[in-house]
C-alpha cells in the first residue's frame, strides 16, 4: 500500500476517534442522556477506517443502523453527528433522523436507513449516476450479514453486475443479525461466496485488521474506478456489545462475549505501527489526548445544542412547501 | 391544437423532456422494444440505450436504483409495468424516496417519476388490473397524478418530470387509444390543480382517471332530465386540490365521488370527508360514493363488468342526490 506514514498514523487516530466517541455514546445511553436505542459499532472500527482510507472526498458511502463508524471515517463532523444522535437542532439532519437515519451529502454520505438492506439499491443508484455522468467517483455500501439475506442485496448485486457499476459492497459480518447467529440464518460460512452468483469478485478478509481491510479495499476501489465493476468484500468482525445498548444478550455465552474482544483492532494496529517505527509511545499518548479533547468538544457541542423547534417537524416533506 | 391519442401524448411528453434535459433517463422492463403497452415506442432509437434502459425483472432494485440516481442529481423516469407490481418494490418508494428528503433534514430532493398502468376493464385479471392510488396518496412525501385526457397526460407528465419530488404517474389502460386535443406548442399542467371538465349547477361529480369519462357521459345523459352536473377531475390525487372541489360543492350543494378503486377506505372517502369538513352547511343531500365493491378484480369480462362503475351508476347516484331518482 502506497500510504505515507502520516496516512497510517491518521488511520490510527481515526480508529481511536471511532472507539472513544462510541464509548461515550454508549455511556450517554446508559445514563439516559441519549434518547432511544444505540446500535454500537464498538469492535468493528477497522472496517470503516480500512475502507474509507481509500475513498476520496467526492466518493460516496451508504450506511446502516450501525453507522457511526462509517460516518466519522468518511469525514462527518463528530459534533454534528453526536448532536443528531442526541436529536438536537444542530444535528446534521436537524434532529429528524437520529441515530439510524443520518446523511451528510456534502461529505458524500448518502445516508443510512432503518430498513435492513434497504440502502443497497439506493447506493447502487448513486453509482449509476456516477457512471451515467462519466465521473470516476465510486460508491461504498456497508451492510450486515443479516442484510445479505434480503432480496435487495441479491437484486442490487445483480443489477450492479449487469451494468458494471462503480460500487463496492462491504458486508460487515459480525456473526449476528439482531439476536440470531449467522449459522441459523444461512448455510454458507462466507457470505462473499454469494458474489459468484452474480459473476463479481467476492473477497473475505479479517475485518478486525485494518491493514487487510485496507488492502482489499484498495483493489476493489481501483477496480470500480477503472470501470471494471462491483466487488463484494466480506469483513469478518465482532460486535462487542448487544444488538443495541441494553440488549441483555441471553443468546450469547459470557466466554464468547469476552473472547470476541481478543481481536481488538486498535492494539493490533498500534503494535504494528510501533514495530515499524511509525508510532512512538509519546506520539500515541499525544494522539489519545487529542482525540479525548475532540470527543469532549463534541459532547459539549451536542449537549449545548437546543432541541429542534416544533415547527420544523412540518418542513422538508416536499421540496417546495405547498 | 391537434388531435392526439392518449398514448401518443405520453410518448411526446417523454420525448420532449428527454430532449431538453440529459439528466432525464428511463428505466424499466422491455422499454427498448416499447413494452407491452408501447408507451416508449421509438424512444430508444432516438435517445439510445444509455438513456432508455432495459432492466432485469427486478423492480425493487431498479426502483431503488432510480432513487439513488435521483438523489445524485439525475431525473429518472421508471416504469413499473402495472400498479399491481408495486407490491414487490414498496420499500424504495415508501421508505426511501418518500422520506429521505425529510429525515435527512432537507439535504437533498428525490426527483423521480414512476410511470405505471392502472385500471381494469381490459381482461387483465386480478394481478394486472388494480387501482392502488390511495396507497400512495396516504404516504407523506409522495405525489400521485392520474391523467384522464391526452392533454392532461402530456402536460402532467412534463410537469412531473420537472418536479423535484417523487411522483407516481398512473395512466389508465382503458384510455390508451382515446383521442383528444393537445396543443402544438410547449405546455405543462401544474401538479396539484384540479380541472372542471364540465360546468354545471345542480350536482358535483368528482371523478378520477377513466371514471372522468363515465361521469361526463352520465352528465350528458342527465341533461334531458333537467339536471345540470359539474364534473371535477382532480388530475392530481395528492396533493389534492380541495379548494376547487369545495368551491364546486358550495355552488351545487350536492356531491357524488366516483373512482375505479374499491370504494372502501378510498380517495372518495377523503374527498367526502374534506367536503363534510369544509362545506357541510352547503350540502343539500347526503354525499354519494361510488367505487368498486370490496373484491379483487376477476378475469371474466362478464364478472369484471359486473363490478366496474359505469355512467349508469353515476347517473343514478347523481339523480338520487338531486331528488329525481330514475324510475325503476
Ligand atoms: C427490513 C427490516 N427487518 C427487520 C428489522 C429489524 N432489525 C434491525 S437491525 C436488525 C439486524 C440486522 O443484522 P445485520 O444486517 O447483520 O446488521 P448488524 O445489526 O449485525 O450490524 C434487524 C433484524 C429492520 N430494521 N428492517
Ligand atoms: Mg450482523
């Protein structure tokens, strides 16, 4: 990978930001400061960071109910993101979307929706627009293992394949769809094998290793950008917490819940960088303090932001008010 | 003005908008060979397959794709061959196209037109004959138009393509070969504006789609009995032009609503409710609703005809409202 040292360190910082902001959001849910459910991204950070490292500002991502990592990695301002999650006026969607429904068009974040699998065809459509207009932008669509059982997954892969659209389908396989294990909802172990049915490359990587995710993405993005069509990239990862915060996880053993943290992507990458001499203890310390400050600022901004005005509940249904 | 068939008017509307804006393109099954209804005849030859695209039989994906393309700045026209087929692609429309502008705080719009054939009476049976416009009219964020004449067909289509929001354009199979006057020059018909298709003073008949013509022939027939009926065609189902409807009822004092969709929980109920809310004191008789009985649409012509509202049904209801019932 032709990344500069700064790029690698930037990825490390990004992993930390995702982790620390998410830990904060989980804490705020537990203490009742955050209204509604929170589908925690803890443990899956290497996927978002490894993939988005290869996207340009003018590329696109589409996301899921577990999307905060994707948004941050694609450049969404943590302040405006947290304000949205807290349903505030200064949230990126003015408090109408909340945790699950977030977009930031200026940063190429198409959106995330509450319908599992629903965004795949939309993302494919943005890729169509790129191709139609003859740009070399690419679209990345994140979704879960559970979503890969939806018709929209299969139909979108087929359509993207037929028209050779510039889209990268990233399946974050965390082993669960809500409370149901992958092996209870499909016979295949590798979801990437489903790519064969649509004659597109299907690649499986260790999703807890930011470098393997990054390497596979580099290839898939280059493929899409050159007009060679879509790729299905399956990142095997782990969901550290329940489906949402507060999920008692009766369906999971204590051992498994502890075990799944052993592949924590952050120390893995930190060790790698230190071994390569790209990161020193002092630099790591510095980055951590810097990220802590950024998280604190986001929390302050979000909590200071007023609740949206009731009148705004009626706006934006149509492009022009009737 | 020139004489044109309804189907020609649709084709012309498509061609003119494709011609004026490269962002406009079409997606659907067998569009290149003009599909079962031939609405897109000649377009692929003229505009090429970059812009007139055949899709796999995969409504959910290609409608969803159109939503994404619309967000990204294109102006897709998608054909969902008949309205019955929306059952396999409701999610892109209802949860995505209709809500993405709102839930993302107005960051973008979804300029999308979905062309679809509605209506019974052509022996198409239970899965190709339904009128489901009320489903879509019930969803905030969507708009629904139903042209009844070649003039409206072309003008509404052009307006829909230029509109920034998702619109269901439901044309009626039974109207394809109907003739009517269409201007030679460029024009559009505004979305959300009803048309008084016939003026009258005794009773208002609000009718949609093919039923506009049944209502007009009922109105002609009633003239002999000395009843002057006004026929209002909403043209746009949502947003509904309630002002025109209410004004008409205030003038006539009587209301009959007719549509081809089942009567129960239909557009007619909405129209009746609006009039009851806004013009109750002007009503001289109870409101009448006419629609399909609460059944699926059968195949046999005999059975189909037994269900579909006719000019005769409309005339009977209107005459009853006017206190001059048809003698048995
Ligand atoms: C169409 C649909 N069905 C069910 C749900 C409820 N639901 C929300 S998230 C989820 C699990 C999704 O699993 P997966 O795709 O693996 O994503 P993960 O939660 O593991 O990130 C379910 C069933 C939904 N939101 N949408
Ligand atoms: Mg999962």
